[in-house]
């Protein structure tokens, strides 16, 4: 997630449009957008009208100017057109109140996803608003791309994900702000006698089966990341402790697809994550919480990644249920983090202690007791 180590000089939100010409990898390009942040070394973070961020190094900039036009996001129609222009041939758009979904799979699948994301959006907003977190709906539609085939998805995603694209069902990109994924009804483990489902009800029936749950959980997870970064809860290209980002996304991972009406699953016990957390306890060290909070290293070693995710959910679950006020304060503190500044471990710990108290040993004991008490 950390892209460039800039030192912040000053932060600006430009009213006018900034025009930047740059040279990158031997290619020149001209961008119009708004400079969100300037770094002391002359680099900058530019947002373009489709919501994509460009982190531009000073040596890449060949020309910079501004004009008086106010910065504006693309209209919904322009947004659709722009998104389709970066996709292979054969894509169409399905739009809902808050999403633009570009797909080359069945219309029914796009509509099923649109319904799921809208319900998630509503539930996410309601859930946090009721808990005193002030959020807003973004001024632009949230982009989603759905590939019909895993192969085409993998080809498209390889620049961003590298080799990992093959094993990841979908992902949220902080750079483009898009969720990209492929049609789950084609996944072998759940594919039934009828290979493609033609109606939303068919798809719902297929994906409500228990073996589909982890697949659906993944797309809910990615869509939750997108919501958190587009509602004021988290800031793109700011320092977001990974345990918090992942804990929040996993917290919403437990969908209840048997209900068309609601999203009753929010905050339910995530059995998979709870089991993984309990299994990790045998090798858990006393400083595990501090290490999880201080940096993102616990996620980096593939052997420990699952345990780090499980503990992130566990810690979020514990705080939301047992220390809601402190958790709210911590969320608000993280939401205000400036862009392009990556905190040192000491700073991360200081922020954490400021909200949850200095005694991490006692806090860890309380956390472990609480997690052990969950039936
Ligand atoms: Zn995640």
C-alpha cells in the first residue's frame, strides 16, 4: 500500500483544475485534475475526474499549469464511457443508484452484484452512523468491473497484482478506486449442472449455498474496502494500519444472502476467522497485539498472513463490542491522517495507546479473555 515515501510539505485542495504533463517509463502524458497533496521534494498526488489517483515523482513532471475551471468529477454518463474505454471489447454497463458496474458476463450477474453492493452500502452507512461515525456518500459513482472469465480477469489485473492475480477472486485498488473481480458463478467449486444462471433469483440461489459463502465473502470484503475509502472513514494514500483496514472489511464479510430485505449478518461472529485466531494462539507471542498495531509486517510472511487477518478481525470485533467509544475515537483519528505520510511504528503505537490506554499487557489479557468467552 505504501507507494512513495514523501515528506509532506503542505496539503492543498485545489479549486481550479491542475494540468500536469509528465514523462513516465519513456511515455509522455498530460493529466488534468486536482492536486490533493504536494510533497516537500516536489512530488504530488493528483486526482483525475474519474477518481483515479496519480502519485507523481518530481523528476517525472515536465510541465505544470492551472486554469480557472473548477475541478469536477465526470458525470455518470462520462464515467461509464471512461470506464468502458479502459476495458477490452464486449463490456457493457449496469448502473445502480451508487455504482457503475462494467461487465462482460451475464446481465443477471451484474444486476445481482448491483443489488448486493447497494444493500451493503446502505447497511454500512446505517451501521456506522448509528454508532456515531459521520460518513458521507461520494460525489461520484463507485466503479466495479466484472469479468466473465478468470483468464481475462487475470490478464487485466496482472499489472496491479502480479502473479497473485491468479489466486485472488477480486480486489479493490486504492489507485483507481475500482473493485475488479470475475463472475463467481463460473467458479468450479460451486458450478452446478447449469453452467450459467440466467436470472437474479437463479444466481441468488446458487450463491446462497454454503460452499459459495467464502466466495461471496471475498467480494463483500473488497466492496467494504471501497466503501470505507469513499465515505470518509479512511483516506486513500494516507497511513491506514492494515489491521484496521482488514478488520473493518472482515467485520462485514458475513453476509446473509437468504434475506433479500436486509443485511442482518453485520458483525456476526466470523467462524472461519475465529477458528483461525484460536489455532494461532499456540504460537502467539505476548507482544502480538503491539506488533499487529505498530506496522504491517505480520501480514507479509505468507505463513502468518492468515493469523494476522484473523487477529485483525478478532481485535476489531472485541473493540466494537467491548470498547466502542475508544474504537470510535481511533477511527476518527485514523480518518484524519494526511495523505502521503507513512507513520513510523512508534507513532502508530502512540496513536493506539492514546485511544485504548497505555497498558497494552492488560488490554491484551482482556482481549484474549473476551475472545475465549465467545461460544
Ligand atoms: Zn482486505
